[in-house]
C-alpha cells in the first residue's frame, strides 16, 4: 500500500496540497451563517460598495487559502521526513542485525 501511495505522489496522481470541501455539519452551518451575514451587510450598500465588499471577501478567501496551502505543505514535508527516518532506521536494523 505504501509503495502505491508513494508512486502516486511521485507521478503527480496525488497532490498533497489538493483541497477537498468539507462535508461536516459544522462546515455547512458556518457557511450558512457567513452567507446570511454577507447578505445582511450588502442589503443597503451601493453597487460600488458591494463590489468593494466582494473584493474584500475574495482577498480574505485567497489569504485563507494561502495559509491552508502552507500548512498542508508543511505537514506533507513533516510526513515525508518522518517516513525517511523510518526507512533509514529500518535500513540500519537490517544492516546491524542482518534481518
């Protein structure tokens, strides 16, 4: 199994930073609340204010996405580092004990 996953990552079939949309009830509830608040604030705005508010919202989303991508990358690198240490440790045991 591990060999298959590593090959898929190497070949680009699995992208560790690929984002999946959460299907949790908490995520759905937060999304509804965010949309409700957005509609509240935009209700009495001029067209220009709505455009600026949309731009602001998009900037926040981009920043959050960048932060998430950075966390995913760091976690992936940490996982790879742990895997490399495990493989090196296994190799040392094989060399030391002839297993």
